[in-house]
C-alpha cells in the first residue's frame, strides 16, 4: 500500500468520527495561528535572549503547492493532521526503501548509524501509539489496522536485533557502543508505552510478575524485553571502560584505538545512556554475553544486574559535572568537538604530556548540541534539580540563534551563523556536498533528543524500593511547557525546509534550506554579493573526512596510521561535487541533495526526526 493511502486510512481509522476530528483540532490547536511570547520568561531570559516573533509573521518558506508525485502526497504541515500524515509517510519511505527484512538491516547504513535508525523507528512508533491513544479516547478504541501497523514496524525492530552487527560493535569506539545502549532502551520504552496504552494488562517491570500474567492479556512484544535489556547492559558495561580519570581529571575517551581524545559526543552519550539505564533498564538475569554453553564461557558468568541501579545515576551526575566544567563550549554557547592533551605521546614508554584537556578542537556539529538534552531531562527526573532543565533550555536557545533565526528574512539571512542560516539548521558539510554517512545522521539525532527533552514533565513520581523519581508541580510543568512551546515556530520552519527536499519517491535530502532559498527570492540570491557564506574551516572534520594521520590523533606505536577508506565505514569514497556560489545561477534545475552520497537512510531519518519533533512537541498537544 502506498504511503499516501496508508497514512490517510490510518488517520481516519483512528479518528473515525466528526467528534474525534474536531476534538483533535481543538486539542492540538491551530498550528498556524500567531505566536505570543510568554511573559514569565523575563526573569531568566532578558529581551535579547528571548525568541520574539511578530504577531503577523508567516513562515519564511512559501508553502509547496499541492501535487501528486507517484504515491507520495504533499502534506500541509502547517496543520496537525498534515504533520502526522507526513510523519507516517516518512517512516513508510524509510522502511520500504532502505530496510531489508531478510537481512534485518538497513544494508547501506554503517554499524553505528544502523543503531540510530533503530532508535528513530522505536521513537516514531511511540509517537504513533500516543497519537492513536489520544484520538481513540472519544471513539470505540484502538483499531485492528492501527495495531497491525505498529506490529509491522516493530517486527522489523526485532529482526534488527538479530541483524545488528553486535560482535563488530564491541570492538569499536566507545560512542559506537553507547548508540547501541540508547537504541535498545528506546525499544523497551516503546514496548512499555504501547502495552500500557493499548493492552489490557499494564506492563509490570518485575519479570516474575510479567510471567505470571496470562499470555493472552500481554502484548507479545514483552517477550523481547529481556533480550533487549541484556544487549543494552552488555554494551553499557563495555563503554563504561572509557571513563578515564588519569587524564583531564575525568571524562570519556572517544576511541581506545587512537590517541586519547575526550570529545563532546562520547561524554554526552555516556550521560544520556547512564541516566537512561537508571530510569528504564528493567534488570538482566542473562549470565552470558554469548549463546555458547562451552565450559570456558560458563566460568565467566555475568552476575545479575538489578533495575534502577544507583551506580547509573551516580555515573550520569559525575559525567555531566565533568562536561559542564570542561570548557568545551565556545563563545556562542555551543559544544565544540572535544579536547586533545598537549604533548601526549603515550604508548609503551611515552609521555602523558600536560595530562590536561588543553588542546580544543573547534569543530561544531549539530548532534553535539542534542544528545545531552535527553540526559539533562533524565537527570531532572532522577534528582528533581531544575538546574538541569535550565541548562537544556539555555543550550536550545543557543542552537536556535546559531541557525540564524534572528537574521531570517533580512539581508544577512544567507550568512553562516554557526549551525545554519536563515533559521534553518545546517551541518557545515551540507552546502559543500561532502557529508559522510556520519554527517547525514547528525540533524536527526539532534531532533530526536530535543523531542525527548521537550516531552511533558511527569506530574506523578515513580517509586520502587530505593528507586524514586521526581514529579513536576504545576509551576514547573507550565514553565517547561511554555519554554518548549516558544520553540514551535522554529521547529515548523525547519520541518517545512526539510519537507521541501523530498524527491519524487518521498526521500529527504540533507541540505534543508536550499529549496527555501530558491522559492523565496530566486536563485540569484545565493551569490557572494548577496551575502551567501560557506561555513568556516574551523577544527578538524574527522567525521566526514576521516581521522587525520598525525601525532595528535594517532598512537606512536601505530605502524600504519592511514586507515583504509571505504563506503562501509561512512567515509567519502571519492571527491564530491563541491558547492560554489558562482555556479548557482547556471544551475536552476540542479538538485544539490543528489551530490555526494545523495539521499540515504540517514538523511531520511533526519526528516523523520524533525517531523516527529514538530508533532510531539507542538502539534499533538500535551
């Protein structure tokens, strides 16, 4: 079935009555209505730090005309129902074009981005089941067609459990391992959510209690929780070995196979994974990381791991304290990539140099601003400290301003602002067409963790033995809600920009702002004379151009520093057509999102994530 007919039928199946459709629009609000800033932000955010919107402002991006391109329909994502349909379509395209069921994989993904793809699918399923739950409150209930759709995509997640390249990932960098942890915890969260919303028996976190419930009353997916939890536990334990106090007084090392480099993403992943293990890990009784029952392996059995272990919370608190005081942010309040240690010549008989994180790489990536957000949200829930939420909102505001939000629609709109231009988020490699699969995944990662951060705060605490969480009172709930509402116009602006990059098959591109430039003012605006700027070459772009071969990055004992480049590693296999501003007037029909790797599963996940953020944070209502 085509994505158009599928999404329309699913929406109508969930809201089969006029009452439900009317309630949907009233509950979700009129997304295109004028935005009025909330006044209770004044104490924390002075006027220059508040996100001001003229009351009469419409989106800078012109609305794409309604058209049919194959089976993909164009949705009006200025309306809630259009956003939800667009989200369903994006997922359908991602799974029908890029996923192979018999392999249990996205074959063109690399190991770590495949883990992220699984995370994005599970999070989207959670958004879908919540949406249908809201809608069916006023109808006859969850429909068979909706359940069949959930089961179809969830079956692909279970297939990926067996298709994931787990043995290879165990030997890779610590950040690669932590993507795996977050992915399977996200799947567990979805199973628990769907079970509680649409099945008669609430999902009990105690395995003994779950086993005592008749099978007919428990959603079948609960049987996979122990396997998912076991993999999350194994990879967390492996990655935790990267925490190192011998250099820089703490912090996670990125890659055990290279010279020590303490970067933002590995530390942010460790924070998010640690607090997620504390909040969502259900325990693990599996004694072995392998399926073999050989005597050698049986001697090294793993002890049981309990749910909500305090050590995970302690690790998260310690890691964020280290990150916050590491001076890893630049003058714009954005996380740079990380720190080397001056003079380190480790290895067998080498020197530790200064032993301090004192050589900062100034490269700024979008995902380095995002992953910590879910960690901060979890730290608030586990400790009750509002400062974690305040830090998250400060970071989001820094990001929004770094996309050029304050200069959108002005003569300076095409100037590089740090993370984009004209209010649209952009990776530095987008405009040059030189993104690897790593870079293609980054914006989607940011918006996934943004969505987790801006989900409504719980107003009921959880308590199980010595484990407890905190609930938000009415004031804190409203404060967080209103802050996140204030990001709505920016979210929609970016969602529309991303949506315009789709090709005739519904595949999203990576450079979101390019279509908007053409539609808004004509292709001639994209010239140097009109202020269009390429991003500066600050820092080392090792995520898109491979790790440099020098003593800063490589270990002295490495006999062969140059690692082979291959498509499978996500490194550019050949030079790409680079973007030159003077070429634009001669390329009116040119699609810059076909350069380099073109449209990939990673670029599709970016479109999926921004649509999910718009739906969950703004259009669905809370």
